[in-house]
């Protein structure tokens, strides 16, 4: 080391400064000796000094120099710059002042290392700490240093180092850590198992959740390549292996849904998502995520079963509803409309209660039904009623509505007849057809018919029924098996 006078003019007066020149591994460091803070690298006879100076500057390395013998500390302009300090801004007067600016969690480490440096026992240091910045937040610094001069007892008498602002790196690491933790939490909550298949050595590595899904003991060794294939349900094996080959050949993401058979024989449903990466730590590999969807499948099956049951019950309900609707509007014995349906139809046909001209009514009665029941039994009487109903429906159903009012009495409301004469012919045709024998040994039944109409004048339906009913009794009194007109 040599001390060289350096005459310079400052503040308009002549002063003499001294600076020392020290060579560290080919780099000459100039340190001003009047207490002015600063560290300046000056050109030496080593050709790559400027190169390394540029490297230090580009790398944003703040250089510091601590002479333990004199207690003098010098700092480079870059060191000040990364802290946002101006050239004439004073630094901390003591180590404690500096330690008070650090994050409380980092003070113990910084204090221990500072004490080691001050005691001359530190040879090489490397640690990170947070220092409060001008905005009130924290800036992360990486500090690395080493002893460069020693006394005869081997204690360090001089320490040099560099500080680097690593806040951005720390922020990225914190973001990556948070993302990794969030992903781990999501994977754990979803109970997703992760696996990796190394293509080079054909080894299959499963995490704990994968082993839980497949019912495999939690051991650390890789599973054999054929373990997965051998665990696929036989009915799904061909399809899954074919889809896997296609996905792996294309090296594109692919999905699988299939059943597996655990070692205890239990069948489980698994859903797999697979992707390929060429930059795995052990070379190209396939990475997959498996999820046990057995409960989902069972719930879906239960829902499908419940839906089918509900649909069947709904169909039965609709059938029952149609049957109920039919029963409420039809006579259970003959199958034609009942009184309720007849009255509803009449009200719909004549909303104001007045029948339009051209409306006809027939009241029909089975002759001697009581004698038939007494002589031949009610089964024959019912058969007679059904036969009469079929004839009436066949002859009059296309021109009106036919209903059984009860017992042996029927009624027809005809809205499509053309004239009173046409009504008469229809009635006479019914009487003739009913008179045809329908069973050997049993006399053919007969009917009497009363007819009324509104061709001459508008009348209510009830008036027409009453008129037709009076005409019916005329037909019966005249000897039955005939037609009478009101």
C-alpha cells in the first residue's frame, strides 16, 4: 500500500488530501483519507479493470469497504444509488442507528454478523435483510463480503463487500410461493392426486393422494410401469390404453374416465387429465392429475335412477289423471258420456242458454229393462244397455253428443242435423237397429225415442229436453219401440 498526496481545490481554498491505493486481486481501489465518504476505482496496470468495473456497475452492485483499524467505512456511488441516497446525504453514525432501520425479524442476524466483523472473526459473510426505505416500506438487500487484510494473529483488519437490491426477486419468490401454496390447498381440497411418468427410464412416480386413490400403501419407491395398466378395470382397459397411446403419441393434453380395481378388489371411478412436458427435471415426461369421482358417479347414477322413477311415476300419474278425467266424464258401464259431460257440452254449445235454430234432442229409453233383468239377470240387462249405447253412439256420434243419464235412459244433443225430417230418420234407424237380436234365446230389446228440435224457433236446451221427454212417454204409451215427435 502506498499513500500519495493529492492536491485539489475545494470551496475556494487549497487543501491537501491523502488517498491510499490498494490492489485487490488486480483491482486498484482508491480511498480518500480525509474522511470524505466514497470509493473510487482507478485505472491500474491490469488491462481488465475497466471490464470488471463495468460488470459491477451493470450488476447494480453497491460496494462497501470497512477498515477495522481506523474504523473508516466507505461506500460506492452505486451503493448510495440503490438506497436512494444523494451524494452528500449523511449515513448512520453507528451500527445501532443502522440496525434500528432494519426489519425486526432481520435484526438478530444482522447484529450477530456485525459483531463478528467488528471483532475480526468473520472471514466471509452472506445474508439478506430488509431495510426501511424513504417511502416507509421495506427494501430487501443481499449482502456478501469477505475479509481482505489480517493482522499477525489472523484477525481480519479490513472487510469489503457488495450489496444488491433483491426486492424484485423476493417479490417474485413470494408470489411463486403464494401461488404454490394456493395450488397445494386447491389440490388438497379437491383431493387430486398428481403423478409423473419419466419417459427415459419408464418410471412412474405417485404422490400420497394418488396412492390413496388407488389404495396403494404410502411407500417412497417408484411404482412399476405396468402397475397402472394392470389396475384398470378389464371392461375399460382396451379403450383407456388406446386413448392413452393416441394422447402420448401426439404429446398433447388428453382426458380419461375409467374404472380401476384396487388391490382389495374394490372398484373405483377415476378421472385423469394428462399433459406432456419436454423440460422435466429428469427429461421429457407426462404429468397427470387424477381424481376419484366414484361418489360423483354414484350420485349421478342415483339421480338417473331417481329421475327414471319420477318419470315412471309421472307417467302413471298422467295415466291415472286421464283415467280420472275419463271416469268423471263417462258412464263406467257403457263408455259413453255421462250426465256431467253432457251438461258441460250443452253449456259450451249454448253459453247464453239459448239453443240456436237447427239443434235437435233425442231422449231414448230401453223398453222393459226391469223385466229383462228379472227374467234373464242383470248381466243380460247390462249387455242390453251396452248394445243400445253402441248403436246410439254409432248412429249419432258423428252429428252430436250421446250420453247416459242413468238407469235405462239416454240422451243425444245433435247440432249437425239438417232438418226435422233428417232427425226423424236418424231416430227410426236407431230403433230398427236396436231391434236386431243380439243373443240366441233372448228376445231382441227395443227402445222408445222422443225427438224435439229448434228448427222453427230458438229454445233452450232444457226446453228441448223436456219436450223430447214428453214425446218419449207418448211413444211408450203408443206401444213402445217407436219414435214420437214433440
